[in-house]
């Protein structure tokens, strides 16, 4: 069964870099997580660095490469060279066309991100409907930032609601209120990121001000939206008492929230940065100690 919007929205596409089935960490029940590519923030600790750019791109995992050289002649731009026993991609030459990824039988090269129609995404979602019904699950739009592609995000949310599929929007909150309020019409639950309360520190570690994010959160609560706050706890960045106390005071002024989740930082994405040719900006930061996580949860008003 296709959405009533299908004939309109298949004129548009969304840039998606992954669809994960049987997800259990992206909201209640068993869910299908749709990962949108493109994000207006540049968080130092981002666990999905492949989600940042609003275009497809090549990831090269050197540890999988067998140096067969099949990718060298197939590159239309001649952008891949073998130098000193290492495959090197010429800076500024690669156009991320993906032909080298198709030729790589070892999975060392992967094109991340593809344009998908509403029908294509909904077909993936519909495969798991029976699991939503049994577990109280549904669909979670995440990324990246789904609201960075508002037209496609709204169409997908609306189509899910027409088919009575529970919807979650995982967002940084960095979008215009018009975009967020439109999405709220078809969103059952928001997973809303809060990182730093001090605007200067927020700009340093994410690249943007937090004023719009905080204002949108107030507005969402004011219209009665269901919201769970998610705090990524990063040692040395936002786990200090000043930031957490300020956050608790801000949250106490809001109407009732569904909950607050403190998510301990981990560096499992480090290899992704290397595969994208990016610097990992928190090389010395490790996971927070368990007692620090418990302390933080209590300080922000939630010990669950």
C-alpha cells in the first residue's frame, strides 16, 4: 500500500545514507531507522561523520583493501594512485561518482548516500510493520539532520501517519520554527538533542549558536509535543557541573517532558573519520566513568 502523497512526492527525493531494520536504540519497540544525509551542525564528537555533507561521498577503509588496483583504471577522473604500497586519492580530483566502489569486491570503497523516492523508503519501512505492531515500535528519522531536508521529511512522516505507523524525529532542533512545527503535525515523539547551554561553548563545539535550538524546544513543549531530551555526555566538553546544572534549570521551566536520557560518549566512530580523510578532533577523550554518568543523570534531574 502506497501513501496518498506518492504521486506528488516521487517527483522529489531524499538523500539517505542508511536504513537500519530491527533498531532498538532509537525509541520504543523495534524500529526502522532512516538515516538522512546532511547536517547544519559540525559537532566534534559526531558518531556519524558520513552524515554531515549534503552529497554522496566515498569512504575508503584501508584495512579492507587488498591493493588489487581494480579501482585505479575505473576512476573516470584518474584520481586514484598507488604510491609506496598505499592507494591514494588525489585531493580535489575525486567526484564521488561511486564507480570505484562498485568495482571494489572487498568492500574497501563505499559510496555513502543515495537519492531515494518516497516509494523506495516506504517499501523498506513496510517490511517491518508486523514487528511495530508486536513491539510498540515504528519509524525513526535520524541522521544527520532530517529537518535539513524538510520537504521529504514531512512527506515521509505524513505517509507513515496515514498508515498508522508510530513516528519519531531525532533532531538537533536547528531549523526554523516553521519547519519544526510542520513536522510536529506528523511526529509522535521527538528525540531532541541538548549539548551545551553556554552559547559560546556551543558555537565552539558544534559550529552554531544554541539560541534557535533552545527557542524551538520551548515552542515544542508549549504546543504539547512529546519530547525526550537526549544529552550526549562528553568528558571535558559538557560534563561539568555548571553546564549540567544550567541544563536542569532550563528543563525545569518547561512543561512536562517525556524524559531525559544521558548518553555516554564513545569513540567507536574513529575509524569512520579515517575512512573519510577527516581529523578526529577528540583523540584524547575516552568514555565517561560509570559513576560520572550516574552523577550526571542525577544532576540533570533524571537517574534513570
